[in-house]
C-alpha cells in the first residue's frame, strides 16, 4: 500500500469552570454535574451559559449578550429570554430564588454563583476519549461521489465504535457537516469531541486517493496525517489502515476481540459495498421518492453478495421502518422485514444492528416484550456506544411504563449523540408520556434550539401546551408546524376559527379538513395508516369510530399503537369498556398503569 503519514502528540492545557454542582468545559463544550452526569445543551444555550460564567459577577446588558451569542444574526430579545429561561429550568431555579442567574431590572443579567477555575495539564494522546469522523470531501468537485464520501465516514465510524475506550459520534450527528467550507475544529467543538478525523477521497477510473488527518480539537494540532493511493478494489485495506493509525495515535488499548472487530470486513465485494453505501445514502433522505431508492440499492447489494449481513440489515431498515411508521402497507412490509432480519442474523450473529432490528421487530410486531428486551440489551452488550440501541431501549421502556429507566436510556443516547434533534425530541416525549408536562415543554424548547424548523417538535410542543391549558401557546406552535409543512390553509383555518370560538371549534374545523384529505388519499389508492384516523376521530369526539380505527391500527402493528396506554391524547377513550379489550388483544393490559401527574 502506497502511503505517506506523519504524527505528533501535543500537550494541551484547558480551563474548567466549577460552580455549584456543575463543571463547565469550554474546550469539550460540555456541562456536567460533579457526579459525571452529562447535561446536554443546544449550541446557543451553551454559548449563553459560557459567556455568563466567563463574566460572572458582572452585569451583562442584553445587547452585549446577544452580540456574543448571535454574532452573525439579527435576533430579538425573545431568543435571549428563552435561553435564560431554559438554563434556569436546567438548574432547577424557582421564580424569585435564582442561585445562578439573576435578572437586573432595566439592565440585563448577572451570573451570581461562585465560580472556580482550574487548568489541568492533559496529555491528549493518552486521554482522548471522544472522536468524530466527518464526511469525506471530494478532491475535485466535478467528480464527486456523495454516497462514497458519506460511506467512508460511515464505515470508519462503525469500525471505531467497536472500541470501548472511545465514544464515536454516529453518522446521524456528523452527516450534516458535508459542506466544503466546514471548519473541522469548529465542527469538533460543536460535537463536543476531543478529536476529529477529517479526510478527502477521489475516485478516478479504477483508482482512489484518500487523504486524512486526525486533529486535536483543543489546540488544532495534527495527531496523525496520511495519504493513500490505491486501486479501488483495495478500499477495504485503506479503511483498515486508517482505523489502525487512529488507534495508534490515540494510544488506545485493544483486547483481542476489539482487534478482531476493528479489522472485520462485512463484505469483500466492492460492488456490493458501493450499492450498500448508496442505499444508506438514500435511506437518510426525507422525500418519499428518494427514500424509496434505498430499497433497490439494498436489494442489489445482497444480490451482488448474498453473504452481506449488513445489506440485509439495510433491507430491514426499509421494510421494518416503513411498516412500523405507516409508510408501507403492513401486509407488504412486515413479511419482508422478518426475512431480512432472519437472514442477517443467520449470516452474522455478532452484529449489534441485527439484534437491535430483531428487538424492534419483536416489540412492534409480535408484542414479545421479554424477547424484545433481550435482543435490545444484547445489541447494547455488543456495542455499548450504539446510540440507536439506547434510543430504542428507551422507547421500549416507555411502552412498559418504566419511566425512570426510559429517561436514563434517553440521556445515555444523548451523551453519545448530543446534537440529535430526534433523540432530544424523544426525551421530551418521554416526559410528556410520564405526564411531566413542564419538563416536556422545557425539553422541546431545547430541541428547537437545535432544529428550529422541525415541524414535528413544534406540533409536540403545542400538544404539551394544550395539556397545561395554555391554549394560545398551543395554537401558536401548531400554526408554526403547519407553516413549516407549507400548509397555510390549515394554519389560517386554525387561527381564524380559534379567534372566533376558542380551541375546541378550531380543532374540530382543522380535523375535519384533515379527515377529508385522508379519505381522498385512500380513494385514489394510497395507503393511509389507521392510526391517522384514530387521532382524527378522537379530536372529533367520535369514540365509536376512534376505537374501531384503533383496533385496526393495532392489527397493522403501527408503532404509535404501542403507546396507546401511555399517550395522554387517548385518555378520553380509557373509560370506554372496549378500550381495555383492545389493550388485552395487543398484550398491553398488564402495563396499563398511568403515572402520577408531576406538575
């Protein structure tokens, strides 16, 4: 293999801020409690706190704070007010009893807690424990291959994730950083990691050139850099070499099983590998027509290499996900998902992904709770840093009503993927299902700091406001969700009807329009999941048809039907004699204990 490389092991000095029970690490962009528990913060929230702490004891006017936190944006006072409010909720401050952030009327804010600083000497080559592998960039834009660039990062993330001494940010965290002008050090700070693997790749005919560097985020120094010029058929050898160099540069100690996993190749067939990468690339797409493309690429991947276990996991990702979330008709999706999972495990029983897939299948389709938990925990055992496994386990625990455990697993998932809006939203939804609406609202607001244009989060926040009887706030969030979905018609109907008659008439008017649309979609032959009808009929107060549709949704094995004994939305059905019968048929009756209201 033709390579050139260099390495270094710099010594870094970093400063920590300690106050109350918290430790703030600017270099790693982390807030944690003294017991080691991480406190996930959105980027702007973190910047607000850091500026306050750096100027503790000083009154900071709003203009100065906003200029520091939003230097390139024109924002109003509301952004700062929300950031301060979020921090106060995190610190558990009560109105009139602020131990950390005090409002100075007419002026601004002051951080009043006693702040201590320390500057520990750290040998980064021995202590780096978190790393992000960024999407590779093209050397020549005209000849770029986006799926290969993302796929190189994906493969290296998978390899390095088998090492227990480090935490590797998942593809869901890094895939947003695909622009050519993304600065690796800045990205590393946003992701809260100590090191970043940044690279470029170019394929020309049958050859590839790969350049890569491992960067220390704290000081910008290169821990290792290398260039590889090879035939494309040797791409697996290049990936192995990069993984080995990273391990050496970070001075990681590997056991024999970790060494085996690091060098493991899921296929030796480059055609199958390329097809799988394209499938993964399109799986992340949100447009339905693009998402459907992943199915064909995954099928072609396993056709090219029938022993490619990950390819079958890809097929389950399409068929299982599509069936559970109402994208595919269940009679078409579930049988193919089952075959794909069975084949993947037959080929490779050591794949964490395959056990997680089987756990999800047992949970959603078979309602086999013990079997599902066993497979999910087996997946976590095989790969403890697989954030998707902790996310799924948290979802399972919510369905079981084990909320303390569910919150712990959700927070663990966030430690592994702190910028995931999806996991942040799930944490908020866990609070919501636990009837802790104040915490749900706070968490949804933090999620919107990460992803302000996420219509699903705005809708969920509106639902939480509704439970608190904050009707105006609920209407506002629902309208934002509708506007983001380019549904101005519904937004207008909601606003105008609410202004005339209040919340109930407004929701009836909007729901009637939604029901008409569902019927039109079904009339032209489109699959419409029964759970959509359930929610419409509940809003309209039509219990008879709501319960009929709910029974169908359970038979379809829609994932939302798993939570019908948790979701406050269905409380109006709970006293109906038919409701427990539906629970019983779906194996949920014994988990039908509601949590106590906590706010």
